[in-house]
C-alpha cells in the first residue's frame, strides 16, 4: 500500500484538520448553548468552562492549520504550470480542469470559491474562541453576544461545508498527486 | 475567571472586527479578480498567487481593526444589537463577494 507525498499532505489537510474541525461543530454549538444556559456562579460550570475553552481553542487552531496548509502547501501544487508541450496534465490539476469545458467549472466556480470562502472560518472561530475565553459562563448575561457567537459559528459551518465539499469533489476530478512514494503497509 | 460582570465592549470589538475582516476578505478577493494590476500586487508569494496577498491583507485589516476597537471599547458598554447587525451585514457581504458568479455579475461578465 503506497501513497504519494502530496496525497498524504492532502489527506492531512482535508481529512485530518478539516474533517476533525467539521466533526467538532455540533459540539461547539452545544458548548456555547450549554454555557449560556448554565450561567455564571454554577459549581460545575468552572470545570466545564475550562474544557469548553480548550475545545473552542482547538477548533480555532484546526481551522488555521486547515487554511494555511491548503493555501501554502497544497494550492501551489494545484496551480503549478506545466512546461510547454506537456500532454499529460495529471500532475497539474488546475490546467487539467481548464483543458476541458466539461471540467473547467470545477476550477472557475469550485476552486475559486473554495480558496476564499475557507478563510472566513478561522477568522470567525478565533472570534468565537476569544469571546468564550473572555466571558465564559457570563455569556448567559449577554444575550446579543451569545446570538452573535452562535450566528458566526453557523456561518463558519457553512463556509467549511462549502470548502470541504468542493475540496472533496476536486480531489476526485483532479487529484493533487506527486512527490515521493510513501509505503504505508507491505502486503505479501 | 473573574466573576464580576464584564462590560460587552471587548466582545463587541471582537464581533465587529470579525465582520470587518470578512468584508475586507470579500472586497480584496473581488478587487484582485476584477482588476489585473491589483491581482498582481496581491501576489506577494508567487506559488500561491493573489490568494497570498488577499488573505494576508484581510487578516491585517481584521487584526488591526480588532486592536483599535478593543482599545476604544475597553471597559465600555456598547449597543451590541447594532454592532451585531453591522457585523452580520459585513460578513454576508464578504461571503457574497467571494462567490464567483456574483463577482462575474458585478464585472458584467
């Protein structure tokens, strides 16, 4: 069982950071809502608040790791330009997609939306984590702030769903491949 | 954590700054797409093209506005309903400006 280096990094970006982040969303909504319901002064809320802070900070870190690895490691591989005369464009996903009117939309709509919309997530989740760190159970006293945090979290979910979904399809149509082969397992 | 009730100023600053950062991202992405020389200027790290400058500039605007608002609203109570409305309008406008068909529509393509 082998995988190329670029495949491995792409998996880490999408399935490692991105999917883990997506899985954490329902927990984040629950964390924010629970904290707001329990409110300040509860004996159990201090321990929960500590764990919730760790949870939301982890989400923000995952969001940053996802966009940074995407923009600065994988995207340059995706948009690499093939030398003149190259007929096999499999190592140049952007050009491969644009070479056919049947697949050009995956770049012109899919990638061009994904590359930007993904960045809304770390910005909004950093704000959410900060507000939670700053206010914790006191969010129960600030209804408007709680609503804003939940609203921004919902938008971050949408942005992540779009970028993650498009990324998964792009990796089917024009996968980012190449680099050294990495042997995961030797099967006799 | 301090149990004294906190004013909403620092939270409002973070929320509004996130909205400003989102709008900046949308505006820069649109400008980079619509105007060739702006797109080239945003290419501060060629392997990633204009995306590198668009996102770096948006993050700078976001963090800069957050710092400025946080200093201004420290210890203050602000009208959070209005702050939220402004932040959400900016967030949704930023989202719309990154949507390629809407970018093309604005450019008359």
